[in-house]
């Protein structure tokens, strides 16, 4: 018996989120069904974080224990043979018996795609938010620079557990031009419920000159509420979950893990819960 770590990619369009639900098609449900065909007898896979209906994954991390007598690469091929077309195991490796995709994570990276056109584009609308009037990319960049640091992000989302704290650390943000659109990327130690989609919505409002930069600054530095609104789910992708063993920013991830160790006065390891991106 060994603990396997798998990186999943999935198109979230036809799923009711990641986490298993009764009478709903979920990513966890189809993965566990595929594993059952390979002799897995566990109760539930472990995973880095929940994504909601319509949200995609490029680097979701899961783990499970399995009696497997072949190589990890062969496990990946066998798993993919039983998975539907909208989910794939991108990599498989053996990890330590105590590895947990959520609690061992030092950070997460999300991406969000927008494109600016007056008319719908069915070939892009599955994975991007059509924004019109168009945005000013220079204003988006200025807005993104206000976000990094340790702040109370209560204006951007709610904690996964009632009464939980809303302080998070954003490591870096940025907007980059992509073929036919603009891509927002954000890395943080953890996220609040709807935090990324709220950030994108407010930045787009600024880029369309419907909101001033100072309003975003007040939301970041003083947790001041702003006009309601969320970017749609389909533009959001969980790109990567960072661990202490990652070559990129390993030292920072280790520091983050130390900061987020369990505190008996603060309850369970709530800070490591990921965003639920409804």
C-alpha cells in the first residue's frame, strides 16, 4: 500500500463542482469511480481544495492510498483509461504516507481569463468572461499592484468556516496579454470564498472606469465594502498548488507552512482551505 499524489486537470463546465455531492456529477465522484475500477477501496480521496460549479482545474492535487504493483506512470495511464474526457491525470508520483494535499500546501495559484468584444464568442465563452465595454489594460495593471501583501480581505470574500478570519497573504498578481484576451494570475497562501472572482470583478470595473483605484485600495487596506458583483465562474482556473518540495519559491512555502501551523486557540487548520469558486 502506498500513498499516491496525482495532479488533475479538468474542464469544470459539466460538473457541479469538485467535491462529491449526492445525485450530482462532480470531479471527485468520477475520480473515485475510476479508482474503484483499479481496486481502490478507500472512503474518499484527499484533495487540495474545492472548486465550484463551472470552475476549471489545471493543477488540482489529490492523494489516495492504493495497493498497486506497477509503476506510477502505468497507474496514470490506467486511471486515464477509466476517466471521462473532461478529466485527466496529468502526473502521478508516490509520496510519504502522511502527505495531505490541503494541509501540506504552502500556496495556490489561480488564473482568470477575460476578453473584450461586443459580441459573444462561443469558442471562448466556455473558458473566459466576455467583457464589454473594453477595459484599459494600464488600469488593470495599476489595480493588480494594490493587492499583494498581508491584508484583511473581508471585502473580497468570506471564510470557509463561519467565524473564521479573513486575513490572507497574496504573494504576487499580474495581468498579461494572451491570444485574444487578458489573463489575470494571483498566488496566495490561501483564498476566501469567491475571493479571486471578486478581485477580478472589481479590477474590471476599474478598467472600464466605473470604479476608481482608490476604492480598491480602501477595500484592500481597510476592508471597506465595495459595490457587489462577481466575475463568472467559467473564466477561473486553479493553476497550481505549491508545496515545500516545489523548486519554485520553496523557501517561501516553508515559511508559509510554519505560519499556518495549527493554533489551538484558533481552531482547526481552517486557513488552508481553498476558495470555493461558485
